[in-house]
C-alpha cells in the first residue's frame, strides 16, 4: 500500500514546512504548516501590550494559506539583533560572542528578564492555548536560536531551576496546544512536552552521546512519542542533497528515512523543498522527498463503527 503524495495536503500537522518570513515558496511542495520564528521584542512590551498586535497578523496569514503555525520565540539569535524587549535593553547584561556569526547572550537569571519571559508565556497561553491556527509551540526563549544551549559557553546557560521554571510555566499556560523543547532536559520528560531535533539527519542517530536519539534514550525519553510529538528541522546543509543519488552517508550525513522511522518524527522544517535554488527538489529527488514527507506523523484508524436508529416510522 503506497499513499498518494497529494494526500499530504489533506493531513494536518505532518510533513515538511517552510517559513514565509524567509520568503514566499517557489514550489508547490505539499504542506500543512509554516514556521514562525519571532523575536521576543516583537511580542512583548513592558506591559505585554504588543502580544496580539505582534502575533495575530502572522497567525491570520497562516490561516489564510490553510496552514497551522509552528511558533518559536527567541531572545538571542546569532547574526541577528538582540530579541530582548526594548525596555530591557541596557538593564539585562549580556555576554558578547563571535561563534555562530556573533551576538550577545543575555543573563537568563536576571529577575527582569525572567519576569518578562514568564509574563509572555502566561499571556501566550491565556490568549492562544487551543487556537486552531497554532499547531505547535516550541518553547524557545533560552539559548542560541532559542535552542536551549549556549555551546561552547555552557556556563552562560540558565540554571536547572530556571529551566524547570520555564518548563512548568509553559505546561501551566498551555493545556491544549502541543508544546516542544529542543532537548530532554530538567523535568521535561515527565511533562506534557514533546521534542524537536533541529539537526535532523546530521546528528540524530548513532553512538555519540549528544546526538538526538542517544540523548533521548539516556533520558528514557525515546518512547515519549507515544504521548507527545517529535518535530525539528532537517539540517540546512543537508537539505539540497539528502534525497539525491549523490548523497553520501556518514556520521553527520544520515539516512533521513531511517531517522524518521527511529525518532517517529511528525514534521520537519525544510526550506529547500519550497525555496531552494528557485526550484526545490526535481525529478526522483522530488518523489523521494514527498514519500518521506508522507512517512511522518501519526496514522489513526477507525477500527469499528456502530449506528443506532430509533423512533422509525412505518411505511
């Protein structure tokens, strides 16, 4: 039994997606979601007054395209201006760095920044939990790219107490909308929070302890897909070649279908499929990409049905 690739358009919350913030797609690759990567400064003023004005236009645009949005809010994105809300600029200290293109890592233990983060999380949940325009909320906020690390400056990352407070705040704020965090850290494994592998097929499988699946296994989170979804991003430098005959497997160039099968991934950010080279995947590469997209996500079956009729009239 082989599913038709066209069915990906009719099955929500699965497959490949792009971000319209990076440009309109050039291709008609089947999709159901789009990625929103938004600086905290765009959503949060001192009194939270910018939340709806900052986020609603993006969600409305996604809805108009028939998409669910995947949201991540960041504070520190290397190569980009700081995502700190303007009123915290100069109040919250930061550590400058040159790695990953450079930036400035804020002090996540600073009370003013913590108040802002918890205020945003609470307001997001109060306003948008259960909003049908939202498919997933990636926790973001902490670390480079909101990916919950500050490598190679591990001492800049917030304490486990702060991590746990952020996890707890999200879980309390969102009872319906699906949540995801980058790594199985702190108390995340015990919470209603999924995970996203943002180096998918690059460092997903294998014996290296920091690779995604080994890290999930070490945290006893590798079976969490039964209860919470797994997402992520196909590693950007692999996107153009991963479906090609010329793709050479290696420790950091893994078989994407095997990665999908073992992690049970539901969706992946894949800019190339929609925008790469102005054409995306062509020929057999496109066929393989569509089949991989269809292999993601959950499949629910109706095992039985029963109908009852009452008060029928004779004649």
